[in-house]
C-alpha cells in the first residue's frame, strides 16, 4: 500500500517537473528582467528616449554578445551609441545576481521583442565574468 502510494507520488512529481520545465525556457530570465531591468529599460525593452538606451532591436546589445555579462554585474559609465543615439547616463551594476541568473537574463533579452541575438552558455558567461574590467 505505502509502496504503491510513493510510486504514484514519484510519477506525479516527475510529470509536474517535466511540465514546468517545458512551458517556457525563458521564465526565470523574464521574471528577473521584470524585477531588475524593466524599471529603466521598460517592459517592452524600448528604454526611455534620450536617457535609457533600448534593448529591443539594439545594435549595441547585438554586438556586445558576452560583454553584456559585465554590464549587468559591474555596470557601465561610458558614452555609448545605441541605434545612432548617444547615451551618457551611467548604469549601476547589479552584483547580487548570480552567474546563472545573468545567463538567464541575457538569454531572455537576446530573444525578446523580436531580438535574435543568439544564446549564451553558462560556462562562457562565467569565464567572461572572471575577466570583467
Ligand atoms: C537604473 C536604471 C537601469 C537599470 C535598473 C538597468 N539599466 Fe541597463 N542601462 C541603463 C543606462 C542609463 C544605460 C546606458 C549606460 C551608458 O551610457 O554608459 C544602460 C545600458 C545598458 C546596456 C548597453 C546598451 C544597450 O542598450 O544595449 C545593456 C545591454 C543593459 N543596460 C542591460 C541591462 C539589463 C539586462 C538590466 C537588468 C539586469 C539593466 N540594464 C538594468 C540604465 C539601467
């Protein structure tokens, strides 16, 4: 009786796990984006005219590739050009995000809003983070 019950609960557990994994591979990245980035870059990634650069369709993000990892952890305070416009306001780093969370955020923004900027791997993110200036 007990054995049957525990086999049954294992099956249910495995099913629930598979369903939750399958539903949206970008779920954690989306939630983290919402919490840590959307207040500035906006929910739809368009930024704020002249003050906050866009991420949606952004040539800078597209070319940054793995350097996005350092921007998220350490911030950025250069004058940068995004889609032909200059931005000078600094962005503070967000040091509490783990390597894993940063990977998920990048993989979310790289494919959100019509972006098609590729996929980054955790091991490459780790290696890049070790060498951030
Ligand atoms: C407090 C506002 C603020 C928050 C929060 C913020 N950013 Fe930024 N971000 C900026 C500003 C301002 C710049 C421009 C920096 C510069 O000019 O040097 C920028 C630049 C960038 C850039 C490079 C330029 C571009 O548009 O491609 C990326 C990528 C980026 N942010 C991603 C993120 C991600 C991902 C998060 C969340 C983890 C985040 N930012 C959170 C304000 C913010």
